[in-house]
C-alpha cells in the first residue's frame, strides 16, 4: 500500500475522530452531529482514496475495492444523518419513521464492520506478501 504523507495521516486521523464524535453526538445534538460526521467522513474517505495499491496481489486488490465500498457507505451514513432533520423525501410519517429515521446507525455499523475486516485482512496479506520476498 502506498503510505500517506505526514499531513495526509493527520487529516486521516482527524477525519476518523470527527466521525466518532459526530456519531456519538448523533442522538444528543442532532443538529450539529451530521456536519461533524460529514466533514470527518469526507476527510477519511479522501485519504483512503489516496492510499493506493500498486502490487499485483489479487486478494489485496479485492479487499481494497471492498474497503472503498464501505467508504461509500460512510458517505451514505452522512446523508442519512442529514435526512433525520425532517422528511426531505415527502414520505408519509409512518414510512419515514420506519425506513429513514435513525437508520443511519445501521449503515454506519455495516460500514464499520467492513472497514475492520478489510483493514485486518489487508495488513495480514501485506505481511504474508513481505515474507515471500
């Protein structure tokens, strides 16, 4: 994997921190939390897109694509957090409560599980690749 520069690593860590703070404040301060989470998600996702893999290991390439799919889910989470402000889709109240309201938590959980899995597997594959050399 292409390593991040010092500034990129700082932006990456700050984005992750903002996502955690935004998710934690999601139920307590629903007017501020989406903004914090969205800025953090954009920073985090942008830095993950900057980390590329130049090798020819198919497994790492596949895991990298899966990781990028979870990045998309993080952006969808931010959009769903903003959708909690009201009913922007014009749905009746019961449908909106059942399918939109606070369901950003489910999407965030799926994205986090995928991120954890891919980070662990990519690091183990990189170690295995380094041992072969």
